[in-house]
C-alpha cells in the first residue's frame, strides 16, 4: 500500500468502517510509515474526543452529527470504478472530520490548520522527526511547524495566523505566544493580545489588529550575516521589545530591531502580499 492510498483510509479506520482486508493492509503500512501513522493517530484522537468530550458547548449534538456525517460520507462510494487513492468517500470523510473538529481543538488551546498550499511538516512535542502536515491538524504546545509553502492557522477568539514559506514556528497557547525561529507570519488578533518572539528574545505584542512579523537575514559590510526582527502593522498597534528598550508601532508603520537592540524605522512596502490565496 502506498501513502496516497493510506491517507484516504485513516478517517475510515478511525470510524471503524473499513473492511477487514482494508484494515489489515492499512495496519501493515502504518507499522512502517511514521507520517501515515501520525495521521491515523490524529484521526483516532479526534473521533474519540468528539464522541466522549463534554467540555465544548453543544458537544453532544455536534458529536452525533459529526460521526453520522462521517459514516454517511464514508458509505457513499462512487458508482464508477477508480483507484482507491482517489475514493471520493474517503476524502469527504476526512474533510468532514477536520471541519467539525475545529471547535474542540480550539477549546484545548491549539491552533488548527485550515489552509495548506503545499508541503509543510510538524514535529510533535517529544519527537525527533517531522511528519507531513494535513488540513485539520493541530499545532499544540511543544510542537514545531516547518513550512515549504504557506500554511493558515486558526485559534480561539478570531485569531488567524498565516505562516509564510520557509518558516518555522511554535505556539504556546497558555502564554498566547508564537515562537518565530525563521521566516515570517501574518497575524490577525481581534480580541486579545498575541506575542511573537524570536530566539534572541526580541518580541512584538500585537494589540487588536493585523501585523506581519518576520526575521530578515542581511549581510553586513564585513560579510557577516545578521538578523533583523521586523514588524509592519496594518491595523491596530504592536509593542516591540528588545535589549535596547521598547517601541510602539502604529498602523501604517514599519520598524525593526537589529541584533544590538537598536530600533530603526523605514518606509513600509506592500503589507504581507504573500499571505493571499494563490
């Protein structure tokens, strides 16, 4: 069994709707494939939580509707024959699972993946390996997200984060902080403050607005590479902090902090144009 086929069957496995032969082939593949195994475990956790969790408002009715919808979608196989990896039923089941699980994921402090333009990977807390990211996955405390293409995340209170290509971040839900190790993110935080920091403890706290925060690598006159912590605010404001103090950045402004903690301003360019859907 190939990964493409296995990925279409993980939702059916979580629902218990696979035939014995299908399940046996899938389990054999999962034993040797970490990426598909992680996807299958995620689907199983979501189905279990939706069936048993009572912490989300209206969860009982939502669980019943979700499981019923997933079972129905899984049962609606196409009338014409086609390769298993393209079974419409399995794709619909996975999509229903991802979409209806979002309220539960939010309630547990994570960020849900709602946009995936291409390849991206997630490293779970305590793991040494990255596995392929999927729509509906959750970025939880201690996880790291690495992108090759743009990824969109959603959280509680209208929080939206778009992660640029070639970026790496982690999210701390309790502290409401994004750790930006490389690349750039777009942040929309309408109800509460959100802090973005980097490995050198430079940080920006976005207040009820929209901002782009990025780490830019520049070469000095001596040829050394240095990083700039750049904040451009489109709406609202952000407070930047570094070794040299702090600075409020207002809508329409762009400021950055160098490695020595000094603040610099410059004329802003287009606001995070990369965040738009292709």
